[in-house]
C-alpha cells in the first residue's frame, strides 16, 4: 500500500510498504481522511520531536522511518481474533495514544501522561497518511452516520481543544481569550462555545485566521494594531477569566498571563520549541495560576456527541482537500507558506 513515511527533517516520502494485518486484538481500518496536524508540520520542518530516530520507541519498538498521520477516520474492513466491539463496515476514528498501562500515571487513569507515551503516526504503529491502519480495539471509537468522514478526521484535534477547556477552571458564563487562531485555537473557540462562554476573544495576527475566528463567534483582536492586554482588560472590565495560549511563542505567553483577571488562569495548550521566560510576580501579585495539557484523555465520546449536535464543523474549518501523492507540496509546504490555510485533509483515495 501507499504510505507517507518520515525519514528525517524535510525528508518525507510516499512509499510502497506492506499492508498491516488484523492481528489478535486489532481492528484493520481503510483510511478515508487524515488531517495534517501542527505536530506533523513541526516534525517535517524541525524534527525529530516526538519521532524516535536513533533508538526504537519503548512501546512500539519502531524508529524512523515511520508512517505519519494521527487525525484520521475510516471504515473497518477486518477485525482480529478476540475483537468484539467492531465489525466490518463500522465507521470509526482512532484515539492514537500508546500507553504502557503500568506506570504511576497509567495506574491513575492518566494515560496521556504515561512515562513512555507515544502517538500512533509519530511513534510508530502505522499512521493515517496511508491506505490502511491496524489499531488496538480499545483505541477505536465508532462515529454515527450523521458525522461525515471529513468530520471524523477532526475528532482528534477537537479532543485536544475540548480537553483544554475541561481541564481549565472555566465555568459557564465566563469570558475567555484564545491566543492564536490556528486549527487548535479555532477548535478551542468551538469548545468554549459548546461549554457556555459568554464572550470569547481571539488574538491573531493573520487576517484570514482572525476572520475565521470571528466566523466562529469570537471577537477578533489584531496584536499589530492594538495593545491586546489593555484592550482585553478594558473589554472584560479587568481581565479574562481564562486565557488559552495556543501559539507556542514566548512573548505571547506573557501577554496571556497579563490578560487575565485577579485569580485568573492561563492554560498552555501549545508545545514550545524554545524556553519562555516569565516574571513570577505576574503570577504571584495577582494570585493567577498556570496549567498545561498534553493531548487528551477520556473525551473522544464527548467530542463525537458534540459533532452530532453541529459543533466542530468540517465545513467551517477545512480549507483544502488533497490526495496522498500531493501531501508535501500542497500540504506541508502550503501550511508553511499560506497563512490562509486552517486544516488540510489528505485522502489516499484521491
């Protein structure tokens, strides 16, 4: 089958590899759509970050080259011995987290914090930028007929957003600010809407992405034109209840902190490539608190339910659909160069 494999930085190749088998406990899935994630882009442009290059990953026992892609949907074509929850023809998505099941975090049910945690499509185990994937039964979730396969490819990134809101101190009726209106930032806006935010502010330099945030119901702020901290404080009469940092840019983290009210919270959703210096007094003198999340846990069913109600719309968020053969030029390179792109979906069937 055809699959996109990461070999090294700026070296990803669509290659012919062996089709995965439906081994014991596995569900074999024919891929319909797979989204390009920000982490995929980081691996392409500056990796390896999560990909194991020199030594095998402790859970998958794989190292580069590995098949990429972890935001995908598809149809079950075969199930392995012992699989009872799925059958051929089921429409599904995959929660792509590998966890050991034995460390302190796993014993507490916090499998996304596993000491050896890895992602299918980054740590090995196959990936969504291919024709087929074989995933462990417990990682697979059914989607209803009302949720399209394109929508299904957004379940994974939407889970990051919903988990970020759920893990924060946000309450119904609160005012929130989202720094960064890329794909995850836009999905955080959707999650905040679904969670009952009274006002949502979106801080974004790109006019295209800011407009998309406004389409989703946020109040857009351009940091090149206004002092966003002062403006947020003015608009909220003292500061937002919760600020979500979704850029990974050090200076923005300070802005996020300063934009919150007394005892407000800053939720870090992004992965930072560089250290971000902050002055502790920004936290201490206002009794603010900072939290962070990695991935998600136990939220896929809630995301699928919200999609069934019309949230996390593919029509609003997907800006381009391409075939697997075009993923480098029209996918990765387009995302690096074209700021109007939000979510690009890839299909092996085009």
